[in-house]
């Protein structure tokens, strides 16, 4: 079964953690100094927040899969959507090790498809090492970084 993923940029992490902990009646499953995540069963959602961004609001939406086979299915759906696909591959991001790709919808909202297969003690490595206030568009255009050019963890 796939899980809907939402990541929101917040101004005050602690205040937002208090709000969402009350809203979901559940403590975060991952809690760091700059990030928190709730893996909810009802509704089935991977809900994350992080601070340190230039603007607050929707960071991105996504579909988390339980297997690489499901991930391939979502990748085929990305291809059918006919948007530009950014294949990130195996990387460390958001304190997890995942395989992922991205697509941007016609309104400019970034969608992530990913399969998580492990945890890490850092927010990210390589391109994901520092959160940036730049949009996903600027991140994709970064000529100095190539997706999973050996700096990402597998």
C-alpha cells in the first residue's frame, strides 16, 4: 500500500510540533532539531515539517511506497503525467535512506516518489546536505551537483 506524503516548511518547529502532536494525538516518529515526522495509520500519511526555509508553506507532496515494485509503478505514472522527471536515485535525505524521483505539477508543486529502506543520523548527504530556501527548480538547475554522483548514500 502506498502512503501519501506531505512536507510543510514551518517558521517555529516547536510550536508546529505541539500543534500537529495535538492534532494527530500522536508524538512524532522522528524528531530532530530541524525536522519532525509523523507516520500515521489513520489517515495513512507520512507528514513532515522542517524549519530554516526562506518561506513557509508546502515544501512538497509525495507518494511513499512499501516496495521497489510499487515505486516502479509510480515512476510509470510520472511518465504518463508528461512532466519533467528528476531522477535522484539512491540518496540520504530527511534522516532516511531512500530511492526517489521528482516531478513538478502544472502549478509548480513538486511531487516526490520514494521507497525508504533505512535511516541515517544526518538530514542529508551530497545535494541533500543543506536545506536551501531556493525552490526545487533552482535545485534541479544546480550545475555543480549531479544527482547521486557518488556523494549520496545507497
